[in-house]
C-alpha cells in the first residue's frame, strides 16, 4: 500500500493502533498498582457504574486490558457511524478483507464506490459490507428522453451453462477486449453508450434492460461480467439483478476487471463474487 492509500485509510489505521495500545497499556504502566489505595479503602456501590470499574481493577491486568479495549472499541464504532470511507481522490483497490474489517469490525456504515474497482463494488454490495453507498445524484444526471438500450446476442444456441454479459455504459467494449478463452461463449451485450459520449449518467433503462435479460435466462451456472458501468448504475444493477436471497437463476458470478493501459483488455481471470 503506497503512501497515498495509507493516508486515505489513516483514520482506520490509527484506530487499530489505538486498540492495540490500549490493550497492552496495563502491562506497560501496571495500572492496578496505581489504584492500590482505592481498592483497599473503597467499598463498591451496587450501581454498575461503580462496581464494574472496581472489580475490573480488582481482577488485574487481563480484565483491565479487555475492559479498556471494549470501551475504546465501542467509542470507535459509535464515531464511525457517519464517517464515509473512500472519500479521498485515490484508487481504492484494497483487499476485500480490509473492506470487511472496516465495515464489520470498525463499524463504518458508509462507503463511496467512486474509484473502487468494479469487481469490488459487486463484492461489497452483494455481501452487505456497508449500509450506505452515498453518491451525489448531480454527478450522474438522468438523460432526458433516453433512447432504448441496444441488446445484441451471439452464440445463444450453444450450451447456456456459462455465458458472457457485456455491459457498455461509460465506454464501449470491443470483442477483442474479452479474454480469448471466453470469446466463443454465449454472449449478451447490453449498450447504453453508442461510443459518442464518455459522460456518466444514471440510466433506469439500462438497469431495467439488464434485469429483464437475466431473468429471461434458464438456470445458468456461471455469468461472466465485463462492464464499464459507473458507480450509480453499478449499485442499482447489483440490487435489482444479482442481489437476491436465493440468487435467482444464476449460480455463480465472475466479474472481470479491465486493464488501465494499451487496448484495455479485460484480465484473463475473473473475480468470483459468489
């Protein structure tokens, strides 16, 4: 992780270091010895706020470590409720386990999906890592009188146990950008963008077209997704099409990440979402 990414996650890293420091603090300064007079002379009242600290101190360093760590952990989770992860202008290609830790352990409830790899957007939304994915609707305006999406299908008479789903949104996707080993599979290509614009728009027509095409399919073992979708559309596509309790008619989803240079081919290996 480079320095920009470390600074983008400074809050989370600082909290982790704080929890570790607090856990070992009693062993570094021997807190029970500082309260010898208090423990000898004080008789705890029945109120929880009085007797709990007394008995934690009485039990020694292990109890103090756990007690302080729990208190700090509770404060951190409370303070993180309104914090938005990924608000910095950095490419946020962190491991899934880091997102899981930030959301499920540190209690962060909100995460921006801007500058997050598309496969990771799918993964964290499907797995309910965060409660909210705040996006400014002004950055993704709806196109007035939006034309119908273009849907192209190839090799659909073949075995449909594994198919390609190509989603053209911000940029068009050429057939040679798809991995060679997947190019002959049954393919559904859904296009909002005819190549004349690279602007980001929220497209209900695009989202509905994807949902309808997937629901028309018979039981499918694997769907390979190649997408240039913006975060606003990505979230709605996931929620309306792939985030179902019983997974609908799709058993497994793989999302392929597009390269950032040259012909911007999609990687040979996809990321398994479920």
